[in-house]
C-alpha cells in the first residue's frame, strides 16, 4: 500500500511540476514578455497543459486510486494522505469525463476569443466578440453535459469553482443579500456623497508601490517567498508554496488603485504561502475554492485595509510619503474618501456596498444564457437595461458595460462570478470567528500589528490548502454553515457610523420595482 501511495505521489508531483512550469510561462507573459513572444508562448503553455492533463487522466491513476481506497478509509479524514487521495479522486473523476479533444478545443477557442476581446474592448466593439461569445456559450453547455444529472445546466460550471454550490443554492442566498443591501445603498446614496477629491491628485507610482509594499510586509506577506510586479490586471500566481507572486496595477491619478490591489492580492498570496509545507508539490497546495480564496483577499483589502483603526495608524505614514498631496487632508476626510459609496460602472472599482450588485447581475446573465432564456445577441441590451435598473446609472458604452470583464472572453460562461460575493460573505464570517477567538485584533490593527490575525488565519484556514471543501472548512472554522448575517452586521456597523441607515427590517421596497 505504501508503495502504491508513493507511486501516486510521484505521478502527481510530476503533473504539478508541469503545471507550475506552465504557470511561470503565463506569469512571464503578463509581466515581462515582449509582445512578439505571444504566439510561441501560447503554444508552449498549451503543450505543457496538455501533457499535464494527459498524465492526470491516465487510467493508471484510476487504478492506483482504486487500489488505495481501503488505505484511504483506514486513515483519519483530515490526514494529509487521506485528503490527498480523496481530493485526487474527486479531481480525477471530474477530469476523465471531459475528453482531451474538448479541452484542446476550449483552450484554443478561449485563447483566440481573448485576443479578439483585447482589441474589441478598447474599440467598444461588441459585434466583433459576439460570434466568439456564442461559441463560448455552446462550449460551456457542452461542458455541463459531460456531467449529466445536474439540476441546472450551470451547476457543473459553478461546482468547478465553488464546490457544493449550485444555482438553486445561490439564487436564494443572493436574493436574501440583495434584500438587505438595496435599502442600505438607497439610504447612503440619498445622503451627501463623500468627497474623494483628495485621492484624485498626482501620486508618483514608485512611491505608491513603496508604501503598499511596507504595508503588505506588515500583514505577513513574505517577500523572500514572493515578489510584486506590475501588470494590466492584478493577479496572484504560485509555482510552489515558497514562491507565490502578486502583481498590481498602478494609477498615478488615483490613490488607492495600486494600494488596494496590493492589499487584495497579498491576501490571496498569504493564503497560498500559508499552506502547510507537507502539502507542497501536491494538488492540495492551493486555496480550496473561489469563494474562500476571495474571502482572504477581501478580508485584508476591506475589513482590515479600509478600517478606521488601520488608517489611524497608517495615515500619518501615508501623509509622510505624500506631504504635498495629503498634509492638508484630515484622517476623517481620507477615511470617508476611501469608503465612498456610489453606484459605479466598473465591478473591480466598486465600493463594498454596491459591489455585490455587480456580481448578482452577472450571475443572472450566466444562468439565463446557459438556460437559453437570454440570447447572446440580446446580452448587450439586457446589460444596459438591468444595469440601469439595479445601479441607477446607464453604461455609456460597451467598453464599461458588457465588455468590461475578461472572464467570459478568456474562459467559460458559468461559475465565473459567484465566488466574489461568496468571498465577501465569508470574509465577514471568518473575521467574526477570529474576533471571538482574539478580541484584541482591532486594537492590534490600530497599532499596525497583524501577527495575531495572520496566525489565526494560517492555523484555521491557510495551512489546510484544499484538504477540506469550502462547506467543510466554513463549518470547522466558524461552527456553522455559510450565512450572510455577519457580512450584513459588518456593513451596517461600519457604514452606520457615517450614514443614517434604515432598520434592517424596514420595507423600503426594491431598487428595481419590476425585479
Ligand atoms: Zn481576488
């Protein structure tokens, strides 16, 4: 049994190495590669990914897993060994349902679609991407059909990112959240808006990076096992638990874009740096789901990084870095500026309160497209209509409307967005559990110290990697399943300090009467 387990481990490590090599090529592609390298690089990445996939769906892996079933059952559920066999079996059974020819077709289609989108978005040309989006939808439906027996056609796609979730669980969860959020948005936007002019000045990029780097080091992001670079779309990527890199986007006319993307990505990266060393080189050495991953980025970005306590410590330091821009701006003005609530066009730049409304409409579109109740040719008009109704502003063009997110143009339709809102919900639920264990965390934050929070997250969440599914992990860490109350409490408490809010059961009516 030992020998068979070692054989499995060796095979998985080789697959992990192939994938890590592909990831490094992708990192280079989005940071330093000259544009001329693109065609060859696409081929190189595709080759490595194909080799990794072929090795993983090798029937020999299936036979090893069959032989090892008794061994797995003899070990404690949470042991490294049992977890590796269990999660490998789950991944394997999913992977073998999808023919390699389909994987190749999907990858080459999405690569092409991404290229077309990257030209079409700045040109505001939805018509150019429409046929590609249609094919993406067809392929996404085909993918779902490799998993017959689903309740909703989106379920296999949702489950891929957030295991255990499906359309019928997301819809009521999001509806409940929406019922709570809409009266808060309406109340805040009916009051005088925060003035964020202090953020809209010239802030040299290098100084911004220097400041945010100091902060994320204090959070606990280990730069001897990571690095920070600049890319058009911020992301986190790992090649091992000891090499987890982030990128940020710099705007010199708007303070916050670089800083909060650094806090956000550092949250993702600390999660992966915190996976137990014993899991390195295995498919457990990652975050467990899109939602849990996002909970870690949002926790550091928003719950910590946009809190008053945090800035009571760091604002004098920020003022020292930018005396010309900020010496005349009070802490209260700055705090209100970075927490300005305002319906806006772009999801990634949206404030904490309106952000989830952006996610909800995308999820509804994904479900409707997959169901066939919305046609690709009608998506553009539907986006305008629903966006105006939900957010109260109309996108002036498609660039900042239906073309704004890369997800549908560089991947499948389905399961792409729910993780962001699940992450917001979970960030507050995990943070409440952390406060219960360590009520001193807010005081630490106000002194620029994060060891207690970081250690708790490592112990409770990070070190497990993918050992436990998101529902298992949430139950273990917080003692209950995922629920929205901590997040609503968090928003009400925070924004209730700056704005008059209606009681939570107030019948204010929906923002969108017809919805
Ligand atoms: Zn994120």
